[in-house]
C-alpha cells in the first residue's frame, strides 16, 4: 500500500481515537491497520482512555488489538442466489407505506418534566375514556368535584393510579389522581358473584395506569361497583385489497455466540425463493418485514457480556446485520427498530439507529425507525414496539408468564399504553407521552422476551416474533424456554398469522 494511503488511514484513525481522549504514538506503524475497519478498531481501543487525560496508544497495543480483530470468528451471511423459477407476486405490487416515528422531546429531568409527562398521559387517556363514557351515557367527573358530593352519590371518575394496597379487612384500596385532586377507591371483598368478580379484576390494577371507576361515595371513599380500562373497542379485522404478506422479526442479536446465523441465512434464502409449494408462494407474497429491535447483541449491555460475544466490536455487529439486510430482495421493504441491546439511548421512546452505526449501508427499501413506531403498511396500521415493558407487566399482573407473551400484550392494549408502569423500564419524561396508544392498530408487534406468540384481541392482530438467538445461561437459570428461528407471517388473504419454522439444524 502506498505511503500516502497509509498516512490517510493513520490520520483517519487518529481522528476517531481523539473522541475517546486517545492519541497515536508518533512512531506508529500503519501497516497493520490496512484492511481493518477503523470504527471497529477505534471502539476496541476506546477502553484505554481515562477521563480527563490524554492517553497514547503504543505500537504494541495497536498491533495486539488488530490481531484480536483478525482472530475473531465472524459468522457471515451465505451467498444468495434467487432461482429463475421464483416469480414473487409481491414484486409486481407497488409498496404503499408511511412511517410515524415516536420520539420524545428534549427533557432535562426536572420535576416540571415529570408533571408535564403525566398530565399529557392523563389528558390523552381522558379523551380515550370519554368515548367509553359517551357509549354508556355518562360524563366523567373531576376528582375535585367529589368534595362537594354527599355520601350515597353515584359517581363516574377517572385518574392515574398512584398507590394500591390491601387493607386489614382484605379489601383492595386504590388511590387515583388527576390534575385537580385525588380519590380513594375501595374494591370490597364481598360475597355476591358480582362483588367477587370485581374484586378479582382489581387484582390486575397496576401503578401509573389510567382507569375509570363507577361507584358510590361513602365517607372518604368511593365504593367501586364497576372498573373500566381504556381498552380497545371490538372491531372487525381490516381487509385490504392487495394480496400481500408481512413478516415479523425481532431479537436477532448479531454478534452473540448464540446468534443462529445459519438458520437466519436459511430464512433469507427462503425470502429469495429457496423453497417449494405453498411455503414458496407465501415467501413470494411478502412485501414488508418489521424488525423489532435488538438487532445486534451490543457491547457492555450487562456485566461480563464479552464472554458471550463472538464479535467484540459494535460496528462490526451492525455491519454484519446490514449485510443480511442487503441480501433481502429489493421489492421487500424492511423497517428496523431499535431495542434495549442496541447502541442508542436506553430510555424510551428510542431514536432510530444513527448514521455512525449504519455506516456506508444504504438501500432504499430498508428504513430505520424509532422504537416504538406506527407503520401504515398497505392500509394496515402496524404498531411496532420492542417490548421492554413486558417484563414489568408479567411481574405485576396476575396470571402472566414469559411462556405466553401474547397475554401480556393484551394487557398493554387494554391499558392503551406501551409502558404503563413508569418505573418498569426507562422512559424519557417529556412534554408528550408518546407511549400512549391513541390510534388503535390493526397489528401490534413486539419482541424482547424471545418467545413467539400470536393472538387476536378485539380485532387487533397480536404477534411476538421471538428471537434468532439460542437459549442463554440466564434463561436456563430462569427456566425460560425461548422459541428461536420461528418467523411469523401475517397473511392478509386469511387475515391470520402463519409461522415458518427455521429452527431445525442447518448444515
């Protein structure tokens, strides 16, 4: 390599290292870095930096790091060849999509930000709840108004749950708040069938969620006789004109030692026509793919993660993922969300992947979107969310489990909020709560817990798309059985999900 080109590489690497407070030694030997991804090299050297100091990277440190990169076993996508006999129907249909990213406004973490956040949640939930009230012929009353009502008055109130506990008498007491005041709502552990049913439902109440109660004032309490969640209305499933299909993927975890790269490559080959019969016909009808986050395994996401990584560099992980995306047929539009393992802010809503992570990859059919996002795909509203809040829902709501993710997703729809428990996962407290489900989707897609599940709730198709990572040590300790390499596909012809199993061993 010419001296001029080596000098250029040294200058480029020096610029990247300067972001970490690192300098290259004056006598640096540039020859080892020829052909090495400089972003990967810089991120691997970054831990040498020390806050407030300039650290010089020696020739020996540079050479050792380069050798480490060269010595990694990096799984690569297989070569893709589309059979001449494969005539995909979706290639003849024009794409029809729109993207509505949900991103938080800038927040400073001040008390006023939290007040604005919860006031916006309350305002939007009141709009949703007012639709229920109109159907029942009732008007919601403010909590402040309760002070002027005498005992025995029937009321219909709404607020955000601030506290819930069981009294000495075995009743459930729930405190709710709105911007005007607060109220104490009692769910009695009664003997009648209706009282038993209401008391049982009250066990599912969680902190910070919005709910409405019909009841009777009794001293300082409202004795509940009806509990109403915002919920989604019962609707007929939407039928679209074009005969297309939508595939759903999540939790690929490229870079992990447990990433099932051969199975993932087999799925990519299937999209390119490597199949036969009905399955091949379905592959040819796939027009859209929604990728629900955790596309890379990341770096430093949890303690000692490096022991679990086949690829120790973040930039290389993303480059590998986009090599897979490059092999997807151009007529299929792919929408890539971020997740808690991805190298963006952890707090939700999460922004799309940055250009730094995307690198030189560019295809007009691959779109980077926020987590969550509302996608309109051929007139179907698809609400895509990585699903980090599923952990808190499964923990807080009775009869939930990691084995049945669709049940927890139904609870999220019932509450019309993607992360109703505020402390359940990290959320940006901004002026707008962009995790409220204002628009009822036709399909709700999540991942995160590595378990496939589908359902239909009030006309909304629910899908958790599982994972492409084998069972981890943590999952073994927890007794959690993931379902890797199962691709759910929504068939608009039948308005139902079909699962394609790529989990069998691939040689």
